[in-house]
């Protein structure tokens, strides 16, 4: 039984040494050790494959970010158009308010004059 336990312990140690840390919050030094160990074991062909794989992932990430930026740009343009439209509507409403105020003043003034004329006659 001890032999089996010893082999299991060795296997789990080997797996831990060769596999990357699965936690995102692992220690930077531990990640650095893993990366160095991986690079030491890489052959030239393996290294080229690693570079190609990672550069294609980076390219894919950049393309996704580009698409997202274009979507944000379109939404921003839409919001700016809407803002401009709202500002125009506000200006129109202010103009209507001022016109209504002038009409009210004219109405009040004419009513006063009519009342004065009736009162004098």
C-alpha cells in the first residue's frame, strides 16, 4: 500500500509542477516559475507554435475590441444626434413659452383697456 501511496504523491507532484495555475489570483512568482519552466522545455518548433497560437489569440482579441469600439461609436453618434434633437426641441419650447407670455401680456393689456373704456362711459 505504501508504494501506491508514494506513486500517487509523485504523480500529483508532477502534475502540479507541469500544469499552469488554474486560479486567477495565484502568486505572480509562481506564474513566473511556471512560464520559465515551460519555456525551458520548449523546442524551437514548439516555441514557434506557441508564438503563433498566442499571436492569433491576441489578434482575435484586438478584432473583438475593434468591433466593440465601433458599436460604442455608433451608439455615441446616436446619442449625440438625439441630444441635438432634444436641444432643438427645448429651444422651440422656450420660444413657444415666450410667445405665450407675450400673448398673455397683450390679452391682459387689452382687457384692461376694455374695462377702462367701459368704466369711463
